[in-house]
C-alpha cells in the first residue's frame, strides 16, 4: 500500500527526476516505522535505487528529503530546519527541473 501510494503521488525519483515504475521505485520512509514513523504520504518519498543508497549512506539527509516534499507538495514539518539542507533540496530541485524540462 505504502509503495503504491508513494509511486502514484510522485511518479519519479524526487531527488534526481528519473521515471519510476512498480519495479524500480524505492519508497523511503523519512522517519522509519521503528523510530515512530508511519505510512503517511508526508513520511514517504519515491527514490530510485541510486538515490536511495545515497540516503542510506548519508549523502542526502532526512531534512533534505523533508525540504523536497515541502517544496513539491507544501507539506509542513515540525522539525524542518537547516539552511544547508534547504539549500541542498533547492539544488536537487533545480537539477531535477532541468532534467525533466521544467516539470517538478
């Protein structure tokens, strides 16, 4: 259910812009279920395999993912901070927009 919800909402990797399908989507919980996260859309983001690995390796932070979702869908987060994370999200968004021909 979570995977389908996130894929239908996003359709692409929200970090790099590559198109995704049921086979290639890597839905990611920003706050893991074990840490109190849930399957709500605000807690999930569609990623490709490469970007999913980048998240788990610490190259893309949970705060950056929250900023991406805020910029894309207007979601509000209680713990949305960090100018560095906001800047990284804006850089990813700019690259994504160029890659997809202006579609975010």
